[in-house]
């Protein structure tokens, strides 16, 4: 089985976001960047598929030099091959998908895995855009994946429950937390990843469809009101719920 | 300006968030000489059309067939693309639900359209639609515009106001021509947790954090949620500890929510959690640590032990509500 997994490189969840000087992007200084947490589930699932069906796992990432760190993380977990699509440009989901599709058309994987969204722009588009551009089915926000011959059965999270989706290979899957428990790379894996070569590919020209005009911080709230310091404040709280918020 | 709004329905009921999108489409169209087309797809829709006609669509396109009872990303996207082309719509609205977020990128790729996900504000300035949307799970916001001819937006639930409007909508049946290939991906089965509200859709959320001390104490959160008609939420540490399911997790790597009221019980307010809930309209925090970061974001706070405050609150609310 030929398995591809696409990863992005993002500031970790404890990061404080500061708007950069251009007023459109974040200031990356002082931030720790990590492999997108949802992509770790995708990498883990890719490795499990390889263990079950044999084959090869290729990881792809689009971006600046530092995205190679996430490719190396995937190497340390056990991925066979890595492709870095080089670009200095700030790409939107559409442009990212287009560049991935160029490479995926060469690799022709049976299954392509993504995280359900990257935790920077939170758009959750790239995986599904890639599927439609490749004219293959996709299932998003997947918490369980089963493959039999070319039949694919997935559980995906929906509001208030889950649904079972059936489809066929080749397919794009976007991973949700709960799909698996990602493995920790062992020392041998980490050491091997350091010297393992990454294939570099120059990016072709793409045109963004989204223009960022401004990045800003959410307005901070005025100081809240402390109603009390024990259970005696409950009456005041009910008063607030009833008279001020009119919710009960 | 011609806005096409996809109306999502499940089990004979239209999603409220789709009607919010429709209401907002009507508001934009009526002040910009525009027109609004609502499209609904499903098995048997006759009981839903009356409600749908109250929210300002100039035209309602109905696509019903037992085969469309359950969602199929491949079939639904084909139907919508055909209708968008036929109607010459240049603006497409969907609600940012699990279905909307799955469907919208398929439309965008096929129509070579730009897609803006999870919009929380849409205004028109000098003929441009300017969108605000949260990024980094709400730690920052960006203003963006789309440059493509066809523009697609998913609107975050619970943000845009619902508004009834009297317009005599023209109704039209649409019969798509589909083959088996169009159903290559389909929903076979839906399993809903009975009677449970989802944090992504709820007007009120009651969240429990580490301060609840163990899964056995979450009955307090559940009871309070029940009384208020609220959904139960959980912080990341509580989910990671296995006390609550991931579907309840609020915050970065969980759900980003904007309810009318958010009640945080025993939640300290880690930055990842704040990101996911700080856009709630009103926030109440109950925590015994007066220095907990959550109090910086709360409109109302009780600095007290959840194990004293919650039982008292439940008791008093029952009396107040006559339950």
C-alpha cells in the first residue's frame, strides 16, 4: 500500500500570539514550533496501515526551511520518505493544496492522510481540497478507520454523535483526536532521522484566493464582577442569570 | 449580488445555524440590491419548507429523494455545484458545522472559488466583503477578503442573529441526474447520543475542569447543565485524563465555541482553553483560586469551592425554576 501523509509546522498550543510588524501575520520570535498535533494522528495511522498492509509511507510538507523539523519528527516516528516543497511565500489553503496535488499526482498514493485542521489558521480545508482536486473521495474528522480490500469504512465526529461513512480507495482521510494514540519516537529513531535525507522540490507559482488585510488581537473585556467567595453568592448569581442575562 | 445558502437538515429538522446564515444573507442582500436563494437537500422535506420560508429567501430550491436522506459528500457537492452554476450565484453561505465544513472545500475546489472558514463577522465595505475570523483558536483574529469570482463562506453557528422576515418565496423542485458513482462516499449510519447537547451548537455551556477532582463528580456539571438546557463541556486536562470524551473538549485541539453563556467550574483557564471559549457572550467562573487566569476573562465570578457552590446553585435553581 502506498501511503502519503501531509503535515504542517505550527506554533505549539501554549504559544502567546503576538501580531508581527506587518500587521498581517504573527511575530514568530520566541515561539516554539511543532508538528501540527492533529497531523501526529495522521502519521501514526499511516504507520499502522503500513504495519498491517506493508508498503511505504511518504510524508510531505509545504513551506519555509523550518517545516523540515516536522518531516524529521515523522521520520523519527518511522516514516520512510520525506518531500519538502520549498516556498518562502505565505500560502492559503488553496495554494497549499495545489502544490501538494502536483506531488501526489506523481506518487499516486492509495490513501492520503491529513490532520483535520492545522492549529494555526484552523481552516480545515487543505485535505478536502486535495481530494476534490485529485477527484477522489474524502472523509474528514475521522476517529476510526477500517480498510478491507479497497473498501473504506470510517467513523467521523458530528454534532452530538458520530456517523459511519463508507467509501473506496483511493481516499483522503483527515484525522481527529481519538483516531489513535501517537507513538513516541525512540532514541534510535530520533538519531536516524537527523541524517536521513529529505527530497527537496521547488514550488511552482500559485495564486492565493484569500488576501489577509489585517491581524488583530481580540478585544479584552472590562474587569468582571466577583459576586462572592462562597455558596452565599449563589443567590446573587441566580439574580444575574434572571435579571441581567435573562437566561432563566 | 446573488447569495446561495445551503440549508442543512437532519432527521426532519433544519439546523438553526443554517437559518442564521439565511437571515444574515437576507440582511446583506436587502441592503445591496441582492437576491437570496436557499437550497435544501434531503429525503422528505415537505414538513420543513414552511419554517424555511420564514427567514428571507427569495427562492427556495428543494432537492428531495429517499436517496438523499443521509449525507453523501460526493452527491451533495455535485447537486450544489449544478445549482450554483444554474443560478449564477456568486456568493455561497454554509454553516460551519461538521457537514458544512466537509462540504464547502469540495465546492471551492470544483468551482475554483476562494473559501473562508468559520466567519464571525461579514461586512461590506466599498463593494468588498470583509470577513473577520478567528485564528490560532481565537488567540488572534484576521480580516480577510476573497479574490475569486465565486466566493464561499462558512459562518460560525451562534454568532449571526436569527431574524424572521416576510417574503413570499418562490419554490422550485430540482431533480438532479446522478449515477452510482456520485455516491462513492456515503453516510451509512448515524449514532447520536440521546438527549445530549453538543458544545458546538449549544446556547449555554457548563464546563468542568481539573478542579472537579474526578469523573465521579461530573454529575454536578451534568445536573446544572440539565437545569439550564446546556451542553456539558470539558477542559483538555480532564479529557486527557480520560474523565470525559473528547467530543466535549473546549479549546485549542478541541472545539472553539461562542455560546450566549459559558459557565466554567473548576477551570483554571490555560491559554489553550481561553482561546476556545473567550468569544462567549457572557462568562461565569467558579473557582476557589482567586488568581486563576479564568477570572480575567469572566464577567461574573465566584471565588469559592465548586463542591460547595455547585450543590447550592443546583438546589437554588431548582427552587427558582419550580422543579
